[in-house]
């Protein structure tokens, strides 16, 4: 492992991660000693509209993948409409490679709860939900304990800190379906229905949970709020770039010396992040990588100097997504990796629309054929055609996400496919993979 240079180490900006290494930071007394709930006290003295303006001024953009401006979303909630308003926190982190929300909720659950109270106060919601993925049992337990602690301290419940503001916060565990990370499927699931995406518009801000105005925000987005309230919009904007402000938690996995979470200002490059992570694993050279999970177009070694902000990644032809950077080397096969992802998407497809339900089924079959040494040149055309007919024609983002690695690897690594078809690469799957395919 190579030691990062001093100037690279200075790129680390621990804000949301700053308490992660403090012993017992998930407990109320430790959290309070480390500035906890100071932002809430400050926020409750501010008019809700001014809080929304503060978040707008900070330039905070959603940390769940799409990067939608948070203050703008909060501002969409109609006021004086007589309907209840809801805050729903999307903690269903399921995008392959993504691991930023789970450690945050495990090591610093109160920061999310504090952000949830401030955000609910700003949008005038008296009920908030954290929808956490079913498998995250430990993090859910931590969150529930933290909610109980916050209630006991008067930070949740009736008349919070004497402000007259009431909030109930419910931690709801999903049942482990990837599609429930899509905001409208999440809302259906929360209402007790099978989780399937709804048609948008109307967006949740107008008709969300129980058809009422609802803000759906990612864990990282809401956990950023207390820091902005305490530090101010200018301080937040001093990190990141002009259009992508603030720090971001990048999760690095794969062929690097030190996988994990690295919090840096938006705009850091992949080259710098790899150096922070101690370099590539010995004997491995970068071949391809995902900027934001497997649903975002793959990039290659040529893109190592891509600035990891919304605009920089878009300029390189991809999407910042969840900043889940899976790093693959010259010892990894892009065809095999794509097959593994597709098996996942095929399994997780909710079946509502034909392109995704049928297309993924056919693509999985085709990959199994190629990887068993039975592929033909026509299979490559079939894959391209199927992916083209899924992308942009599916009901929700899962379809686009599934087609994306297929399209990227056909574009950048066609030779790797031909090597299977022409017999230069030994089959990775046995003929058994074709049975029932
Ligand atoms: C009111 C309008 N609200 C948009 C809201 C909308 C949503 C947000 C972003 O997909 C991305 C996807 C994946 N009035 C509005 C409006 N909104 N127009 O803004 O909306 P949208 O449609 O741009 O994106 P999305 O449907 O939320 C999310 C990418 O994330 N992704 C992430 C996957 C997985 C995770 C995870 O595991 N944590 O996030 C990966 O790349 O590709 O582009 O709230 O309501 N006119
Ligand atoms: Fe369901 Fe896939 Fe269609 Fe989304 S794209 S609605 S997951 S079938």
C-alpha cells in the first residue's frame, strides 16, 4: 500500500463522518457532547421559510443519486393546504456497491434524527418516517434506540423543546426489495401495498404518502442539514464546486488497497480518491469502474481524472449517482461483472412493465450463453437491441440501470465479448447455467 501524499490527505473533509470514529457516538450523551442537537435548538428559533431559504442558499443537492436541489424540493410543499405533510427518509440503500448511508445510521444515528426534526419543522410535517432496508437489522436497531433516546430528551414528540412543534418519527423496516428504493415504490410499500413504482407526475411533493405532500430525501441529504444550520450556507459552499456544493461520502470498493468510505469535497478526482485509498491492490491496474453504482454508465482507466461532482461525471458520459465507486482491474472481466449485475436486476425487477421484466430475462439468458462458451456474434446484436429497447422505455429507473452496464461494456469492451465467442477466453460458466435459463 502506498502512503497518500500530504496534499491528498488534506482533501479529506470529515463533516458527516466526523463522529464515526468517536467511541459510542451513537449514544445520546456522547452525541450531545459532540455538538449534538445544537443545530435543532438554533433551527427552532428560525422561521421555517428561512430554513428552506438557507438550504436553497447552501446549494445542497440530493445524495440519493439524482442530485435534485433539496431546498427547491422542500419549497414545492404547498402551504396552507389543510393536508398533513410528511417527511420520508429513503434509507433503503440498495444500489450495488453503495455503502454510505448504512455506516452513517450505524455510527451516528442521531445526526439523521436531528436532520429529520429540522427538515420536518421546515416543511411543517408532524410525522416523519425512516424507511430502512430490511437486511439492515443492526442499523435499524441503533436508529430505534436513538429515536427512543430523543423522545426521552424532548427532541421528539409533543412541543419539542417548548417550541410548540410536534413530531412523531417512525423507523420502518422494508422487506429487502431493491425496487423499494425508488421513491414512489417506497411510498406504496410504506402504505402497506406491494412496492411498485407509481406514475410521476404527480411527484411526491404534491401527492406522496397517503396522497399528501411529501418530501422524500436520502439519508445523506437529511444528515447534512444540521451541519448547514450550524455552519451556514457559505461554509457549506466552501467545500465542493460551484454547482455541486459540500462534502460527499464516496464509497470505494474492489481492487484498491483500502476499501471504505472517504468524505471529500465534491469534485475530487478518481485518481485522488484511489491515492487516498492507498492505491490499487498490488499487481492490479485500473480497467473499469462505476462512478455511482452499477446503474451508472461504466467508465474506464482513461477517465481516471474525472472530477467526481454532478457536472464532471456527466461530462465524462456518466452519472454521479450514489458515489459508489466499484474499482475493477485488468484481472476482472467486464462481461462477467455485467452478468452478475444483470442477475441482480433480473431478480429485483418488479415486473410492472414489459421492457424491464422481459428484457432482463432475455439478457440474462444471453449472458449465460456467452459465458458458457456457447455465444454467437448474433448474441451481441441481440444484447444491444434489447438494452436499447429497455433504456428510456421502462417505467422507472431500474430498467435504465439494468441496460446501462450492458451498453457500457459493449461500447468499451467488445473485444472481451468476442474473446468468449471466438474461444480465446475459457468459459466461466458450466453448461448447467443454461438449464432453466
Ligand atoms: C417535484 C418536479 N419534485 C423531480 C424530485 C423527485 C425525486 C427527485 C429526483 O432517481 C436516481 C436515478 C438512479 N416536482 C420534480 C420533482 N422531482 N422533478 O426530484 O428525481 P429524478 O426523477 O431525477 O430521480 P429519481 O427517480 O429519484 C434516483 C440513481 O438515482 N441511482 C440511485 C440508486 C440507488 C440509491 C441507493 O441505493 N441509495 O439511491 C443510481 O445511480 O439512476 O437517476 O425526489 O420526486 N418537477
Ligand atoms: Fe418494475 Fe422494472 Fe418496470 Fe421499474 S422498470 S416498473 S422495476 S418492471
